[in-house]
């Protein structure tokens, strides 16, 4: 099915702080399609209670093959929204070692799968919101455009999938007020393939158009990696630029200044590729496979990453660092700098933690504050609190940024 194999943002998470009008023991909210009933939860370490509405349909069910998503039909009786819906069909097309690690992190225990998976989850403070409502964070999860789902414990707290993105954002504009959120204060954020989807949204709205969001956060984005996936046909159905939901050259659209001008906050991790380079032990073979028959270039790269220095103790360490810089850190720096050069307010972060192995996606538990699931130390709890504050600060006022100076044109190494 095209939309399910194109990307993984079919059931997504909307993290908001807002109010719910509950007239029973279970919280209720009235949206344009009808009444939904959720649940209330709290953490021992938190003073506030949170209402959860899980598995809320944003599109008609079941979805039709090779068709654009449509708004759901209204329902007459209150809809139970107290449990996650099944994930979309999952694929893990990696070498065995990397595949096993990926499944152990992102599909453990295995999720139920179904083509009927166009649902979203809403998390909201139970306390009343003041004024026009609180800021809204719209999460798009990663998964190489092939796997992932909104019902993962890590998130608790033409190009059809892109049309699904837009329909979800339209749902937010129509309904988020029912949860105390302000539809004019939406920040979209995503990790990995989710960040690719964020960038597709950022670059597909022309300059001067009315946007359903006002800021974007891109975590461990790699346009290079996604481009490679498309070119090598690693997906069963590749994303196709239609210049409506996915422009043919996002980088050119950005540098030309033809896209909507909204603040962006992007970054990467210190050891992104440590999870993908598992099993690779020969630097020369890796470079010949990746680069081709360019012996002088291969020798220059090997000389730039000498074993025994800068923590590169094994060939695996060197390969992982080369891929980290090639596929993640350099593209992220180019994205942030190109945004600044185009007059777009741009900030960049670099996630690192001594001896922790800051691999691809490892920042997610920090951002979502579920450190209790990862045997975190006191220092990691402190880092999580700091990162949550940074993300929230940007969402509340994107134009002011996350708390440090914006990047200036030409500041390639700025953070």
C-alpha cells in the first residue's frame, strides 16, 4: 500500500499542554466529528495530571489503496479513545546485525499491524488553559520511511503519506481548541525520517502561504540518507516529487527563498551511525563499497580517521564516525547554514554525553522524558530536563529560539 510504505507518520503523536472538558470520571472532548473519551494519568514525580486520547481517527476508515485520505465520517455516540491502534505494516530492510538491533529498540514487543492505521494520539494537561490556549507540538516519528508507529512507549508523554500529514495538520487546525491548544501556535517536529517529513512540509508551502504551523524542529535529520534510500530503491514504493507535497529540489527551494519563512531548530547526535555500522570491520572495503574506485580519495579519508586517536579504537569505530559525519552531521550543518543564508531564523544543537554512546535516535528518551525506561543516571535525568526545556522554549516562542544565538550566514560550525 503506497502511503504505508512511503513513510511512517500514519498515526502520530500530538504533544500539547491543554484543557479537557470532562463531565464524568473519564475525560471527554468534543471535536468536529463527535465526542471522544480518554483516560487520565499522572507520574509520581509530576504535580500535574495528563489526559490521553489514543487512537483518534483523523481520516476515513478503512483507507483505500492508492487514494488520497479523506476526513472521517462523524459518529453519533461517544468514541472510546483509550487504547493505541495497530501500527501500519512494518519493514526492516537492513543487514541482519543492524536489523536485529533496530527491531530490539523499535519493535519490542512486536506491535500489531494493520492497513487501517490512520489515527493520532493527543496528550494534554488536565488543567484549564488560560487565554487563547497553549502551544502545540506535532510529532512525526522516524523509521526510515518503513517502520515505526505512534503507539510506542518512547512517545508516551502522488505522495499519499504527505497528504496524510496535511490532513493531520488540518485536523489540528479544526480541533485542537477542544483540548485547550492554540491552532496558531503549532510546532512540527520529527526525528530521522520524521525530520525528512518535517522538511518536506517546510519546503512544500510557497513563500507567503498560510501555514498550519509556525516553527519546525528536525532531530537527526539526514536528507542524504533518505536520498540514498530513494536512489537505491530500498523502498518498495519511493517518494515521488510532485512539487505539491514534495518538491524536486528542497535545497534549491530553500536557498532561493521561495519557501515559507519560519524558524527552524535542527541538530544531530555525536555517534549517530554506531547502530547502523554494526558488523562492519574493514575500513577500506567499506569505503570502496560506498565511494567506488577512487583510491586517492579513500586514502585521504583513511588518513583523516586514524585508528588509535580521537576514540577510534577499532575499524568499526572509524566506519561509524565517517558515516556519522557524512550522513548526519554535515547535512545538518548544511541545512542550518542554508536556512540562515536564506534569511530563515535557524538554530542548531549537537547532542553528546560522555561515554553514553549517543547513537541515532538516542535523544528521543531525553526529549520525551522517559528516562525511567532506560536505567538512566542522575546526570542523564538532568540532561533530559534541560532538553525538554529547550524544546518547549522553542515551541512556545519559535522566533526567540531555544535559548542561544541563532546561526549567522557562514557559521558552518555554529551550535
